[in-house]
C-alpha cells in the first residue's frame, strides 16, 4: 500500500469516524486484532467505537481535525486538534458547558489497509484545566 493511501484511510477514520460519529467506517478501517497502546482504551474495533461514542457523549459538536501528518513506511504520525462543548458528564463530573480545545498526537500502523496498532497521546491535563476540574494556581512573581 502506498503512503498516500494510508494517509487517506487515516483521514477517513478521523473525519468520518471520530468527527462524524460514523461507526461503520471503524469496521472498515480498524482490524479486529488492532492493538491499542493508549492508556485506558480497549483494543480492537469495539475499543475504537467506544472511544468515539464517549467523545461524542462528553462533547456536543465534537470534532477532531488533522493539523499535521507525516508518514514513515506503514506508519502515519499526526498532530490533531480536538474541540467540543462539554455537555455531558466527564469522568463522573457534571457538564461544564465550556469549550474544550486540546492537542492529540496519534501514531497509527497500517497493514493490508487496516489499522493494526495505535498509540495516542491526548492533552488530558489541558482538558481537565479547561473543564475546571483542576485548580489553576497563580505563579509567584520571580525576582
């Protein structure tokens, strides 16, 4: 498979699956044997679908936008931007109604046109701060 084919598959998964909430695209593009390396997420098709459902439950108008992408062999590396209004309970906390906007790094390995491994790093601290779930301390003046 060419590098550009994997980028297009990744783009479809992000745009149609994560942003659009289309779970059928997950069946097409994620291998049932996909290994998930992101802490807290389950492996396989069901794990990917669970993440999409959760994000859309937490945030109305949830979107994930690809900002930068690079390819090395069968691996797609991407810097994404997640956005949404918090209208659902997050980790047992009531909705804040606040806009959340964080960076997400995704590394996805493809085999035979499907995702077989995923590593993800979302700015969870940034999300918690924006939701008001962690106190922001003022920095003391230096000097």
